C-alpha cells in the first residue's frame, strides 16, 4: 500500500509562507528553506520590536517633557516629583503632547506644580 502524504496541505503551507516573503531580497523570496528561515526570523523581530516600540515612545515622551519643562527652570525629575506630590494624574504621553502642541496649557500645569 503506498504511503499517504497530504500534498495539498504541504503545498498550501509552502505557498502561504512564500506569499508572505514576496519582495524579500535574493533567494529569500522563492527558495522554500531560505524563505521559511527568513520569515521565522522576521516574526521574532516583530515580536521583540512590538515591545521595544513602547520603550522608545516612553523615552521620546520623557525627552519632550524635559525640553518643555527646562524653559521654566525645572528639570524633568523635579517636575515629575512635584506632579506626583500634587496628585495630578496625567500621563507622560499627554504631557509630551501638551508640551509640543499646546504650550500655554503646559505652562498652566507647570505653574500649578511650582
């Protein structure tokens, strides 16, 4: 009795990966073993960088808040310490946005903290 191999499913699996590696450089787009390895590595990078993106944005917000606060003679750490003392619950993302796009509202927050 001949061995039964599910060629339809195997081909579908390969086609799915090759479709996702379209546009890759060299044999990464059309050689199955190379494409599979490159695709798997890409998935690892994507997983890692979804977490790194959060870190990068937080550091960007901190830089923007620091730059905004320095105009009023304070440092970032002083400002955040005083904000927590006064129980002002406003996150860094919003503070950074105010510092960049709405300086008068940011100044009001800094004045209320001083």
